[in-house]
């Protein structure tokens, strides 16, 4: 073959190679675009994916391919570099949804929009119950160990304070890996804020001098209330008893003072056994709250409904009968506690 022939042949090969490369590039580009716009392979209900510390873009692509979530890890890595996300991936739990594209997934993994778990502190729970709930959580990071109340409050930055009543009942949302002490600090701060705001708006002339005394009474109201709309009335009874120098005489305080000795029953001897929390044997408020009071109980003691009632007794249906005199109260006890259904009571508060 002549030199000119060879040149023509080489030129043709070059053209073929260029065309082939262009076609391959075009096919690759089309497939890349299709990948970019494709949907993740996850269940209809979604899939929880945990992005761990130190995961590189390449490792992420490989892991997603291994788990069948994407098909082309190389495309995923290209997409990540195009979006400049390699150094912006944020550790955490993410919910992958079936309508997500790879691009949307990368946006999510760099947004920090992690799954939020929920935990509820229930009105009327004791600190021991709250702490037990935290220790059973498989989402929180446990750092407290067997810390006692004193150590725990010291770690919260409130050394010397008693923990009972200090954490606001509410539903708290947090990402996986949140520490138990962080959770408690958030609930503590929420209670401080709630109590301060309620104290600033309180009625004038209430028989307690500090927000903490109000918190103590709110915890007692919380434990005595079975029907939410009765909180202001029950608070009114206790406020008027405090004004008159009468003992509060409320069973939940006795139960709290019994601690682990309480077996579900409260007997006459328990009412007579003196403890710092026995409001049958001691005047005034208990030394500390006896539970975690909610917002409504706090509001009730700041704005009690004082209708002259000094006594109340459970009706057996979650509500109470309120009385202004001891004589009527004793009759109400016979009617609702001892089953003397024939007893007629004043119409000031009708049984439901």
C-alpha cells in the first residue's frame, strides 16, 4: 500500500474511532442522565439509612449499590462530585423514600434533615419514672450510667437542686445519638421557661413566695387531678387551705414519701406515719415537688378558682365532689367512698 493509501486508511480509522467515542460518550451521557432522574429502589414505606462518621462519597456509592438502592455507583460518585457534596455529607439517620432521585438523596444527606425520634414526658410522672424511660431508650446515647440525682443535677449545671418536678412534660423530638443528659437539659430549660412565664402572670396575693413553691403545689395538683377541667378548683382548695393554715392532707404526698414501700395501697397507718412529705402530719408544702407538673397544672396554681371549697373527695369516676364545710365533706365521703348512695348532698357541685 502506498503512503497516500495508508494515510487515507489511517484517517478513516481515526474518523471511526472519533465517531465511536462520540457515540459511546452520548450513550454514557444519556444513561447518566437517566440515572440522575431515576428513582431509588426502596420499599413503598421508605427505608432508614444510617450515614456513619467518616463515610466517603465512593464508600457511600458502593454501600448503596450493595444494598440494591442504586444501580450504578460510578454514576452516583460522578453526580456527587458534580454537586460538590463530598465534604458536606452529614452523619445521621435518614429516611429514603421511593420517589427520591439520586440527586435528591444527595441533597438530603447534606441537609442534615435527619430522622427525628420522639419521647414523651407524661404529666404526673416522677423523676424516677422519667429516668427509667430514658435508660430503656435504644435511640438516646447513654452517658448517665448509675448516676444518682445529685451527680445528675451537677452535670446539668444545677448542683444542689432536687430533680423532682424540674422537667417539663411534653413531646420532645431529637435525632438518634442525642445524649440522655442533652435530653434532660432541654426538658429542664423548658420547665424553667414555662414556670418563669407563668409566675410573671400569676394572680396577686397567692400564698407562696417563689416560683419553686408554686411548682411544688402544681405537682400536687397534677397528682390529685383525674379530670383536667378540675385543676383550677383543686388548686383553689389547696390555696385556701394554705391561706388558713390548714394542712393540705393529700394522699399523693404520703405515697411519694413512702417511696418504694408503697405497694399500691395506702392505709391509715401510712397516713399517720410522719415523713417530710406527709401533709397529714406536717403543715405547708412538701420539701420538693412530688412529680412533673404539666402546663395546665402550673397555670391552675397561678390562677386558682377559689370558690370557697376546702375539701374534695373522689367520686369514683375520675372526678371529685367539692365541699365548703367539714360536715358536708364527711357526708360526701360516706356517699362516694362508703357506698351510702341515699345521702343527699348540696347542689354546689353536682355528681356526674
